[in-house]
C-alpha cells in the first residue's frame, strides 16, 4: 500500500526556488564564439585529428564552465544551456576549410544526435579510474598488433582511445572544480548543518566520478556530473534505467543505516530538481542558437539543396511579432523549448527476466509527480507480474494529472526485440530514447526516419505530387479513375508507400556514421559497450548495434481515409473516386453534406469495430513485411518499425492537404498510434481494443497510444482501482506503449482563460510533457479536442 | 427479441464495480420533476432535435414518409402525431441534428456491444448495468440479456425505481448480482406532486425484493427542497433501515447536466432554476446515513460488496 509522503522542507524549498526563480530567468549560453584553435597556445592542435580536438574541446568546457552550487542542494552540476528547438553552444574545433567542407554535407561540430542513453552504470560502478584502465589495456593490445594492421586505421583507433582518455581527464577536472567550490562555500557558510552538507559534497566529489561509487549520494553525483559535462558539450541524452543503476547503493545505505528513507528521498529529489534547472517557461526569452548542422546526425540530408532548406527553416525558431498568433512560425514556436531528450525508465526486469522494480522505481515516480516536474519524462516498464504496490503509485501519478508515467508493456516489447539479432538478456535491459522509442542503453546507435503515410495517399490522388509544395515526391501511378476496385487502389497506395520506404532506407544506409566525421564523441563512446574494444567512435562504427527505424506517421488519419474510400467509393458506391478527389481539392467547401456523412456515418479507427480495424491491421502487416524485406537486405544496420508522430503531429500535418477522412487541409495529424481526436466517442476502452488488434511484433521501436481521460472519473479509492484495471487490461491485451492524460476539458478551458491559476497543469504531447499554459492557443485547442464532449 | 434501447454506453464509472457498460432502456412510468433522462419517459422513441447542429438543408423533410415534418417560417415544424417512427429523417440527417431517443435493438446486438469491453471486466467485477428509463418495463428482454451475461460469468446490475409489477422484478432476481434501487420520497403527498404517482408500489416492491436478494444498493437522488429536509431524509433512512439487510447507500446529488435534453426533446422542465445541491447539505445527509450504519458513497462511483470471483471468459463466444 502506498502512502502519500509529505515533501521534506528541503525539497519544498528547492521546488519553490525552481518554479519561482529558475523557470522565469533566461539562462546564459556559454562558449558561443569560442574556437579552441583560435587560442594562440593551441596552434599545435591543428595538426591533430578531429576526435582529439573534440576531446580538447570537452576539456575546455570542463576547465571553463562556471561551477555554481545552489542553496539546499545535495547534488551539484549545472550544464550549459541547450534545447532541441533552440540549439546548443559548445567550443568549436574545426578549421575554416574543414567547416566549409562539412557544411556541404550539412554537418558541423553540432551534428550530435543525442537520443542514445549510454550505459551510465559504467561511470557509476567503474569510475574514471576503472574506465581509464580499460582504455589503456586496449591501447597496449593495439601496439602489439600494429605491424599486421592497416596503418591508417590503427591511427584512427589509437586516436579515438587517446581522445577517450583526454575527455576522462576533462571529467576529472570538472569534478575537482566543483569540489573546490563546495569547499570554498563550506568555509564561508555560517549554518552548521549546511556547512556539513557542503563538506559532504566536497568529499563526495573528491571520491567520484574518479573512483567507483560507494553510497547513494556518490552514485547519483557521479551520474549527474558526467551528465553535466556531456550535456555541456552538446549531447541530448536520456537517463536510462535510473532506478536500476542506483538501487544497490540505496539498499547498502539503508542496510548499513548510513541514511534513512527520508534522506534518500532528499538525494533523489535534489537530483530530479537539477534535471529541470535549465527550463525557461516563456519560450520568447530563449535565445536561438540553432545553426546549420545541428542535429543533422538524426535528420538525414542528402544534397546541398536540403541543407539550404534547413538553413531557411531556422527562421521558425524565432517568434515573429509581425505575424498573427497562428502563423506557421508562431503556431509551433516554443514547443520544444525545453526538450533535451531527458527521459528515464523505471521498473522492468533484470537480465534474467525477473521483476526488477524496486523501492526507487516508485520513489522516482512519486517525487516527479509530487513536485510536478517536467523532466525527466518518466516511463515505467510493466508486465502481468508487476506488483500492486508499484501499480498504485503509477495510478496515483496518472490520476494527479501528470500525463506520466508512460507505460511500457515488457512482454509485448521484448517479443518484438526478439525479431532482431539482439540477445535476450540485452533486450531485457531496454529503456527509452529521447521520446518514447525503445532502445537499449549503451549498445544501440539509433536513428529514425518518418514515413508519412498520409502523404503517400496524397501521391496516389495527385500523380505523385505533394500539393503544398507542388514537388514530385512520389511516383506517378496514373489516373485514379483507372482504379476500379479497392484492392487496385490499395495496391497503388502500397506502391507509393514502398517507394518512400525504399528511398528512406537507402538514405539511412548511406548516411550511417557520417556525423562521426565532424562530431565524434569520445566521452560518450567511453560509456558505451564495445567502443573501447573496437577503438571506434559511438557515432561511427563503435556501437554494438545500429538500429534504424522507419516510423509510420499519420496512422489513424490514413486508416480512416482508406476506410472512407473503401466504403463510400468502392462498396456502397455513393460517389466516385473522382468526386471524392474533387471534394478534397476544394477542402470540403461546398461539400458539407458529404463531409458530415464521412465524419458521422463511417466508423473510425478507435471505435472498436472489427471491420474498420481490419484496414489498419492490413496496413501494419504490409508495412511490417516491407520492414522485414529491407532488414534482410541491409548488413550495416538493423531496420525496425514503429508508429508515431511524437509531439510534432501539428507540424507534420501541416504538409498534407485535405484527406479523405474529412480532415481539413494542413490540419494536425492524430498523435502517435491514437485515434483521431474527437472521433473516439466510444471512449478509451474502445481505443485500446482497436489499437491492440494488429500484430505489432515488428514495431520494435514502439507504438504509443495516447489516451485522454476525465480525471473526475477516477476519484477516490474506486477510481484508482479502475485506472489500474485500465492499465492491466492494456497489458493483458498485449498493447505496447500507453500514455494517459487525466484532466478534463473544463479544467483545460479554464486554464486557457486563467493561466495563472493552472501553472502546474501538465499535458502529454506525444513525445514529452509540457505545461499546458505554455503552449500556443492553437495547440491548446487541439488538446481540448481530445476530450469527448 | 427486441427492445427499445436508447444507447449502450461504454466506460461507465458510476453504475457499479469496475468499468460498466450501461444499457439505457426507453420508457418509464414515473414523471419525476428532476428526471435527467426525460427523453426516455415515453414508452416509444421520441424525436430529438439539436438546432445547433442543423444546417437547414431540409433532407429530413424530403425523407419523411408521412409529412410529419413541414416547413414553418425559417425552421421545420414537427407534427408528433403524424410520425410513424419510420426514422427516415434521422437516416438522412448526417449532422445528427435530428434523431430519436431510442431504437429497436435485437438481443444479439445488445449482447455483442456489451461484450466488447469484456477484457476490462476481469479484475474488479466490471460488467453490464441496465438502466433507463425503467429497464424492468421490458422485463422479458432484461431477463434474456441478464441470463445470457450471467451464463458466461459477467457481472450484472440493474438500476430500477421499482415502479413495475413485482413479477417483472422477480423475473430478473436470479440473474442480477446487484440491484441499484431508487428511493426518492416517503411522504405520500410529495410523491404525488414530484413523481407523478402516489402509489406504494415502489416501496412495497423493495420490501419484497429485500427479502429475496441480499445485494441491494439504495440510491437517493438528493433534490433541493424536495427530499433534502431533515424530516423527510430521516424518514427515508428509517424506512431503509427497516428493510434489515441494506449495507450501502449512495447519495446522488441533484445537478443540471440533463437540462439540455429537455431542450432537445422539447419537454417542459420545471426545475430549470434550481441550483445544484450544495456540498454542506450533501455532507450532512451523508453523515446522517452513516449514523444509521450504512456505508455511504456520493455520486455512485464507489465499489459495493466484496468482489465476487469472476471467471474470465476467454473467447467472447456468443451464447445461443
């Protein structure tokens, strides 16, 4: 039985400071115009390889970043400012010539893709000293085989290993600087308790991350100081399975009575607060630092033309006062202002498949929920064996209107991992990447491409053209009037779909590892398996597995559209395909009766209707078989599937004209694997039933179903039990990933009117959680639509 | 076998344990002034019209087979007496502006809908609740439906005001896990005034039922100025206590969420200006009920009685 804890006075003070001060202040961006090569004494570095220079850049950060320690906190370390939307700053290390060269590839020093949780337990358990030993051993081994190997390759590898050591030195430096700071403050401090705490921080940082951690505080500090340095050098990293990394230190401490549960909560709570200090709620206060090349490790660029498009896109990261609120720029502005891919996952199994959920799993969920923090976005791995104790905590957190934790169904996800060549015990260690995708910490280099199926449908109607830009992105499969049966229509649709999938697959293979040329990361590599043994960078060939995902985007809208076409045109023959096309081109103007019929009379995905759902089942099956085919054809990557939009459903809908399901031109897509908002009058259970009919076993990356439920339906003890039933039902039905936002349309509407009263209201946005009042009005309305009237 | 069913609502959390699928029946012989489903009082379906959704396209008029819909000024006038319930107008109104309060549904259809959420019934005895209107007015259908559900292990509940022949109640006793029985008023004069009937049938039926069935939850709609005075409320309590085997009392505070239905169904609503029941009174009534030894829940969301072990039915095999 879970009891609700009072937050300790310390955590209350920390939370208060966070929300009243940190959230309101714009933060400094360090190292904006620094290039380490421009420092006179660094002239010699120009002769070194790029990875070595990167290591020196890391060291530069460690030596120069300010080391503030705030009141009341037990865990220290403040990373440089950054965000997915507004970019990042780090010392540059390329020469002008190199920059020009990489620019043509769309790359720069900033082309780090983040997304991958390293194996954080390596730094916690081994410490810098342990890792140094491993690297040195490998360096020695390499000298021995030097003669027999290709000279150039050996140099690359030894450089990578050298860079790993250099960046570990940097990490040590940063820890020492923080230790010095703590000592300095301790001497000045008047209060006895705080003096002791500061001395404790000093001691902790003298010990870790240099050596293996012994206590909970050391483990957490070792973890966070390492994160601090990585994040300050441009990485957007998930936190992985934090409860698993920390539990043994917690148990030791409790067992030896070094600390009690309350003190453990203070340590974990202080750490969770640190994860949020860089947030600024008013996105207009952010200073954009988006430059070409940022993130291009994720987004695959093929030609120079694309690079130019990307540079123009930068404009979108400014708020345009001269444009109306709902202009393309302003509508989506600020959506990812605070997104740093900081997710974590608790619960799940150990490598033998035993339930590994522990005291910390629940504690982390409780603390995030009680302090209403934005980060880390927390997920929980569950199964039929999940204990009631954890389930209660999960249900309470969801009920309190957090939109979190995200629920991962172990059984279903592990089944899909078994389709890849990844060992079962590694798969059991899966966690989340920066959003919700499943990924295994420390071993997987991961990236994805979007397959917008609704665009594919548009190609069928318009000879392969995308109406918005007029560009010919698909295939010209002839006149739609020739498609006399639904099967013919569907075949052409598949042809378009496969054409896009083929193209994306090719780009994924061609661009694999390309970002490591300009933006290697030796510090990240040292925390990942196999990189030391191979002497390769994590972003290059170093990672053990290279997963690439084709993500089916626009699922619900596509399935509904296909159903409308099937029923209206080919089965009931109410109108011809040409007439339907005409109505879509008119964006339904003058076709109101047809639109009403489509919206209200044709069953949709999410209605729990077997016939309707069979269309979706077929789409997933055909998508999966193409994934399997492409996977068999690739050697350097393992291709997986998934269904999702992240929180970008509005942005990606903005590329597609009106669709056959009655969707207006350029309207948002339905989020992730969820039914179209407003359609699902049959309620959440029907949505779950619809979503669990298809075989999702090739969708390894995940298929999150986002549900919105009214919080007033889950009040009291019985409400909690019902919510647990809902979660258990989802797991029983073999669903994969589930998010539940419990609030009400009334509450949201009121929050639009009186934002100041609803500062803490968080909503789930597909990939992350956001404070509702921070969103643009257009987005707020979309979220309200999700609620059944 | 068919019955007039208004709707089959999934994911209900206020009509019994777990998640309920609630089947609303058409027809009720009471005329409670505060009724929240007034469109279900008539024994047969009635026409509903949502002006906000109407585009004035006139498709309903064209579809009408008996000229029951006629142009009148800028709108369309509905002659209720001419309507043959052919429902062609509803069929043509794609916007859902014109529709009927209920439809004739087969037992097979209702069963199929009820079983759709079966996967979620397992843990806390979720299941099916019959409500209305007064479901027991169509007791043969109720019996067949409940019996089919029970035979595959699904929990059943019936919400009734008991204003039916006792035989109708008797028929479903065996297949009903829990009865939600409305007790509205004891005062005979007030009953005449507010319920449209001063018959003792409801109270007598409850006495009879309580001798044969041990899982009855009493629901008291708490209506401002009608039964929330201390004297009347205590009379209700004493009456329930006298039944001997009642454990749960649920207080259903008056609210105005059903007001729109009066507009849609074009029925005069007398309690328009009454405010929702206030919390202080609700809590007081709750305390009084507790002092009589009942377990009290407000709003009907609470679980009642210990959970019966529900066997999970694997395949949703339709009982024949």
